[in-house]
C-alpha cells in the first residue's frame, strides 16, 4: 500500500538518507495478473492502463524520508501516444509495400524525428512524477537526445564497445543535467576514468567467457574436422548431441555478454549517481554491489522462466527493493527547511503540469 502521509523529518544531518521499497510480491501479484489478463482480453489495448497501475504501485511504494513518490500519468495519454506510433507503423508498411521509395523516405524522416520522441518521452515521465506534491521536470533538447541515445550507442557498437564509457557519460550527463525538481537543477560531474575501470572489468568477463568457449572448440577440433570431412558417418543421435552442445555454447556466449552488461550497468550507475548533486550541494549516492546485482538479475530471469512467468511479480519487487535500499541522498543543511523551501517554490512550477502533460510515445 502506498505511503502518502506526512512523516516527521530528521533534524539537520550529514548522514545519507536511503530510499526504501514497501511493496511486496503477493500484493503486486494481484495487480500484475489483472493487468496481464485484461491486456490479453483487449488485444493489448489495456496495456496503457496496465502501465499506469504498475508505475503507480512501484512509485507509491518507493519511499524517502517517510514520503512516497507519486505517478500522475493517465492511461489515455499513454494509449494515444502508442496509437500514434502504431498508426505510423501501419502507414509506413503500406507505403513501403506500395511505394518503396516513399516508404524509405518516411523511414529516414522518423529516424531524424526519433530524438524528439525520446526527449518528449523523458519530459513526460519527469512531469508526471512528484515527491511531496512537487513535480519533476526535464528540460533537455532534441540535439542532446540525438547525441546521448543515437550517436553514442552507434559509436559504441562501431568501436566494438571500446567507446561505450564515453557513450554512457553522454547519456547520464544528458539525463542528469536536464532534470529538475521544483525548478531546482540536478548536475552530474562524471569522469571517464572510473567508468573505464568498470568497463575493463566487464570486458574481462567477456574475454574470459570467449576463452573458455575457444578452448572447448580447440579441444574438440579433431572431432569437428572429422564430422566436416565425413558427415554421413555420424549417427543421428550424435548429430542431436552436437546440436545440443552448440545450443549450450550459444547460450554460454549470451550469458557471458549478459553478465558483463549487468556488471557494467551497476558499476556505471554507482559512478553516475555518486557524481550527481541536487541544487549544487545535496549529494546523491548509489552503492549497488555488482555481484549481488548480477545475482539478483540472473536468478530473477531463471526463476521467471522456470515458473512460466508466474514469479515475475516476485522478481520485480525483489529487484526494486534492492536498488532502492542502495540509493540515497545527503542534504546539506536542515532537511525540513530544505524540503519546505522546495515545496513552496515547486508548487508554482508544478501547476502548469497538472492539466496537460502530453503523451507518452513509449520511447
């Protein structure tokens, strides 16, 4: 159940105040199963309202200093945004089939339009989020979205991941430096050195995984050569076993890349959050254990798959609780006075968001 009542604020302190998550798997399961069933029955239409119910539950159970965050979006806003995207896809495929040149031109246009959709989506998400009745805002521009979410990822891929830390810094800078709470800014002072340290450790995981697979291939090379030279001599049972081993090898490659990505994600989050200030003086902090984070994420996937999705609510709550418990903020001064001042200034700033926040395009 959401926590919305006012809780007494602590006196001036230099301690970090951690977030907490008050939800539980049994409670969320009821919301999740209804969302799934109604989404199926309505052929996906209800998914927009399902997203609102899900976010309101998780936001409403994310608590800082005794007060929960709130999510104010409406299902209609999300549905209209998705309807626009769906309509575009239909028009695009029709044009691509009937008039290929026009379809290609429309694809190029949407490619340049994509950063605007990302920027609008981030602004929408921020403006429908509040804490202590004060709204967040996002003031990023289209050019920044292009660099952070298009140029950066492409550069990382083309460099085989070597420039991924630079892309990560672009993304976190765009997100943090354009975020506002009650009109007051966030700012991140992110350095490349610590990100590359995290990247190196993640790259090492990939290299070790590939080495293990490479050693296994080399050890079985005579058998592989024999199979290539005389495939008819191989029994069907042996062929099945080889296919099975091939699948295992493919999954092992995916697992090594997945674990490396999770290590990198947790490490960069710690670095980025811990290098961010609110209003120029209040410190944010993230201290996720990369090993623990990877274990939770991987075991969540395994349990969800083995239970045919029924343990998905448990997995989502488990991860949310861990991430919140390792996220904190330290206020420079009296917490009560700081938040009271933000509430007083932020009420006017947030008033313009109450009637029309726009649409969520799903980007």
